[in-house]
C-alpha cells in the first residue's frame, strides 16, 4: 500500500510540474500577444495623430475667410441677353453674307 501511495504521489508531482510548465507557456504566449497589441495601438495612435494634424491644417486653409468669401460671392448677371446669340435652328435655310441676328 505504501508503495502504491508513493507511486501515486510521484505521478501527482509529475502532473503538477507539467501543469506548471503549460501555465508558463500560456503566460509567455499572452505576453507576446500583449506586446503585439501594444505595438499596433502605438502605431494606430501615431498615424491618427499625424492624420489629425493634416486634417487640421487643410481645414484651416479651406475655411480661411478669403476662400469662404470667394465661394459665397454671387456671380454678376450678364449685361445683355447672351442666350439670343446661341440659338440654333435646324433646317432653316441660310444664305451667304446673311446677317442672322436681324432675322426674327
């Protein structure tokens, strides 16, 4: 009986060592994953800061009062009716040296 108990204790110790070794492997793997996540987080944060700086510079330039004023300025209407000169009538006979703007 004592021999059997000694054998069981030895087996228990062996299993506990194996469990400890596996737990250490898990901790090491989790540590590596955490390092990777930190690296990705730092990279994203750095890129986000650089992109936000670019956006801030471009927005400041785009919203300059001069640019807004130019965009909001309304065009002046033409002084004369320019559409009357651009009228095309298909099938209307035309003669040489004809003044078409007097025709109605």
